[in-house]
């Protein structure tokens, strides 16, 4: 395998692991054993280690000497910092989003997915749908670089969700807020939508930090 091929394989493996975190399949504190991952990810140990290095740099994994690689456990300060970055990234993307016509299909689909998950009492799926909603907001900017940064933030946020004892209380109220933000954007009221989102993120941060043990 050439260096370029290995780098591409490592990037794909990192993306798969990142998505596993976003979907709630990898909990904070989980030890990642190389032997159990090379097969499912279809990579060599060296390539997997490169993927691990990428995710360590992103703050999603941590290396512990003589113990291995673990999914990160976030502190309150790290969670607060995630919300600061989200407010800048998401509110700017929404305020400057195209309105002729509004590109709200992805946001609307995420809201409907969350509603179906609530009906099934699948709170992990509700959380995933809510995160997809916010990824769709950033996607309005049309930047792959911003999309990549948002993927990292949502993966970190899922790690924070895992420490909350009552996922229903954490996720349920925000589905209606997502719908309100979407309707404002669909009506062409981007400034209103951005203001609603800013208030949403402040509320979400308070709920998140207040829910942690």
C-alpha cells in the first residue's frame, strides 16, 4: 500500500470511528482494542494507529501509557468550550444561509426523524437526530471544511450526552425548538432563526452542564 493509500484508509477508519461516537456506539471511557477493530474497519494495525492519532488530536480519544487508547471523557470546561464554538459556527451559518429558496430539507428531515424516535421512546436516536439537525445547519454554508469541524464537535457532544442520567429530559424539549428554528428559516427569517438558535444553545448548555453528575 502506498503512503497516499494508507493515509486515505486511515482517514476513512477515523471517520467510521467518529460516526460510531456520534451514533452512541462508543461510550466515554471505552478501551479500543486494535485486534477487535482491524477486521471490522478493514485496515492494518499501522493504519488503525494513524486513525487513532487523528482522533487523539481531535480530542475524541486519549492515550494512556501502558494501558492503550480510550474514548475520551469530557470535563465541564470542555463541554462549555464546545458550546462556545457551536454558537459561532452554527449561528453564523444560519444567519447567512441562502433563502431563495431556503435549503431546509435536511433540517426538516432531522426534525421528523427525531419525532419518530420520540414516538418509539428511542432516546439515543432522538439525540442522534438532533445532532444531525445541527450538522445540517452548518451544511448550509456549503463548506466541506466546516462540515468536518462540525462532525468533530457532534462526536464530542455525543460523549457528553453519555454522562447524562436522563436522556429524555435532555433531548425531548429541543425537538420542538428545532422545528421552530426550521420554520423561521423556511419563511426566510434567517436573523430570527439565528437568534432562536443562539437562545437554544444557551439553554442546551445549561441543561447539559446541570445534568452531569
